[in-house]
């Protein structure tokens, strides 16, 4: 093989590695295993079925916490917000050789782009103060995770020792998660602690009560209380996760989540653009007032441009309210329609 062919082959292998690594979520334990109940205190997250152990701190591995992140979220396109690019508020979706590009979102978008986790507590027994020790039945536990005024489908995630305090089982560490986080807004998202595998934990049967076998999922989706859980190991691809989320949402909402989430993402881009323009105009307004005074035509022109931005902002807020309302349906109505 001549040197040029060898270089091309090496480059192809490197590109394949860069492209293939980021598609997975990043829980090092891979969502497995649940511990044996008798050994819950000894090794709550040790893998079963010969699944590889997550690497320790002294022996870095590609999936370990100390592994380098060649395509991680710290990489930015030259000319982006940190280097004085032409349009720092314009969204970017990709870079050279498929490397993901991180956009510095504005404050409004950042508030939308987060998962709003609920941390349920066992219900209080009437007349008895606190609930008696021991696990609830699966039916009771699922019901306790739903709020009386919140009938959205459930997304239930259990933490493990490898990913406590993070959302890495759900989100990708090296791909944009904007769509995933917006889709979660149409779910009631519940996070349970790693020690639910103690047999006495009130929410023990949320996972143990289903017939998952040895490969207990890291999280699952539930359209309604009698539905079959849609399970994920914590190393799923984004495309499979989105496809499953769409299917569950379509059983509970009147409008298509696939179309609406695209519109919502475009509205976030408009928020970013308006916020960037507003900052620039406010700086120009201060300079104009200092140079010409508040009654000068140049100052008044900039003030008028800011007023126009406020109107545009109000229009985006109204559009977002409409887009985010898919029209939640009662499970029985949707199921009857399906028949």
C-alpha cells in the first residue's frame, strides 16, 4: 500500500471513530445491572450477564469519566461567538467531518433547554402520618409518581452509581440534545435515586415490579398507567429515543410532536437572535445618548428599533405558547379512537 492510500485509510478510520462514538448516551454502566437484592449494599451498580465494568479512575477507558472527549461540547467553530464571528446568534448544526458544534444559547433558550425532573415522595397514609416502611405495589408506586393535575405520559429514570447527579443516561455527551430536552416537556419526568434497589424502598417496585428480567432498563416511557413500558438501557441512539418518544406522545396528544418540536426549535433560534440584537442596540443607544443626547434623531431611531424588537419578542412568545400546546388527551379517548 502506497503512503497516500495508507493516509486515506487512516483518515477514514479516524472519521468513522469520530462519527460513531457520539451517537450513544454516556452512562458508563450502560444502564445495567440492577443489583441482587441481597447484595444491594455491596455493589449497587455492578454489571450482570458479563457486561463490562465501568473503568476506575486509575484505568481510563473510552466510556470512563476520565476519557478524552474529541467531539465533546467544548469544541466550537472558528468564527463563532468566542472568536468574533460574523453572526454569533445564528444557529449552527454541524462542523467539519461531522463534529458537533456548540451554540452559545441565550438565557431564554437555556431556560427551555433543561429537563424538569420531579423527585416523588411516598404518599402519606390517611390518619397515620408517615407511610409505613416497605415498598408500595407497582400500581401504587406508578400512581404516586403522577400528579393529580399532571396527566402527561411518564418518563421514569433511575440513577445508578455511575451517573448520579447527571442526565447522562438520557442525554448525549457529544451531540446536541436540544430536541430531546424539548420533547421531555411533554412528559412528566421523574428521577428516582440509585438506592431504590433496596427491597424496603417505597419505590422499589417501579422497576422491580415489571417483568424486565435480568436486563432492567435505565429509564422507560409510560403512555398511561396501564401501558407497556418503552425501555432504554442508557446507551441508546438519539434517533431510537426520539422515535419512541414520538410514538408515546402521539398516543396522548392531539397534535404531531414531530412537527411541533421543529417549530419550537426555530422559535428558540429567534429568541437567541432577538436577544443578541437587543444587546447590540442597547449598547448603541447608550453611545448615541452620550454623543447626541436623548432627543437626537439617531437616538430616537435606535429607540424605535428596540421597540420593534419588543413587538417581535411578544410575537415569538405567542407562537411558542401555541406550538408547545399539543392538546393533551385522556388515555381512554385516544384508545377508543384508535380502535
